[in-house]
C-alpha cells in the first residue's frame, strides 16, 4: 500500500551541476535526496548524520514502534521531555486543534489503530472510540508534554514535514546550497543556481494523469489524498467527532516556506476553510473538491488543467 500522501513528480533540473541521488526507505515511505556539487569527502558523514536524525525522530515519535516514546506515552502518565525541535510542531498542533474545533488532533492515533491502521498494519477494523479532548489528555509544557491520560498519539499530519525541514538544516550545514528532498510526496527544494522545479500534481483517481503543475523554487510542497493509505471503507484522514474518514475533498496540495507548515495545511484544509487558515498562516493551496471542481489560491505557484478535471466528472 502506498505510504506517500501524493505522487508529486519532479522533472529533472536543467542545471549542469553534478547531482548525486540517494534513495532509501524510512518512517514508512521512500525518500530521495538530490545533492548538487557535494564535497565527496563529506558525503558519507552527511548521510550518516541524516540517517541518525531520522532514527532519533522515529524512536521518539513513531506509533508503529513498541520502543518509541509515543508508545510509552500511550501507557504512562507524567512529564516526558522532548528535543527542542519538536516543540514548534506541538504548538502548531495546538493551534490547528483550536482552529478546527478539535477535528485535527494528534489524539487520532488510537482511532487510526482501531480502524486497522495499527502497528502490525493489520487493516482489520475494531470498535472505534472518540478520543478525549486535547486539554483532558495532555499539556504542552516548555520542553515536553505532560500526559494526563494515556493516549496513543499520531503525528503523521505534520511530523514528516518537520523531519524534511530538519534534514534540510543538516544538509545546509554541510554547505550544500542546491538540493532537493522528496519524502513520499513531501518535498523541499533549495537552489542557488539550479533554478525552479516543475512538480506534476497527480490526479486523485488516475495515477498516470496530472491535474496541474506546481513550481517549486526555494520552498516546499506537500499533498494529501484520500486514495492514499486507504483500506476497506477507511483512509488515513479521520474525523474524530464523526468517527469516520472525511470525504469532503479528493486531493489537496499546499506550498509554504517550510515543509512542516505545508504538511500541516494539507490536513487542516480537510477541516478548516482555506480563508480562515490564510488569516493565520502564509501558504498557498490547490484543492480538488469531491465533485472534481478546483479551488486554487491566487498565489499558488503553478497552473491547472481544467479540461482534464471536467472530463472525469
């Protein structure tokens, strides 16, 4: 089952700089990292630091690992310290929880697991229960979380985007100025000379077709579609109040300066009107509605193909 939220397809850069591409699997998806003009003497060290950060992140925040901090917090109350880089993600979850009237929540983990998207990937649904409210279950405190009620957390709506940003910081610290990261459809590009990338936006029902193109130029793009990570009558975007998947949209893409924000917006747009989110965050969006009509922000960097959309209504 595909684990990426969208199949954005980059066209190769036209730059003459030497590019090395590294592919690997981590946190349930396929990664590609393109590095231009990297110092050969530092390449192995850089890749080692990248993989160490991914391992640390996974050990902290994965609900699929029995030895993770998230699994421990599902069983044990009390204060749990977290690295400083995790705190902005927690604060963003709190903001979006409030803006969505509790519909976008990290407390969705147990519901996803009960629906079958569990640590064993059984895809065998059990009885679903609504999660508690965020203030009942936990409190974000300084450098960590105080767990009041043992609850299985899920950071999938923002976590991968945050991890992409963290790896970008590591790559930049090695003085690599031109690079591209694709983490299962969550993408970041930094360019000093290679120019922008054209990213194909995959049709939510026809994988060999595109509904539009986004221009990625020193920013990030993420996508979310209900046909990704879907099983039986479920998919990964669950409404905790209705205890069922949300089917209001076919697909969503968002661009932003950071991958964490773009990733967050692709889920938030299923629960919050774009105009309301735009009052709080700097991002652009491309939405395919349930009836295949489009809603695209005026600043979205790209183009869309109306004919292809209308032909499959």
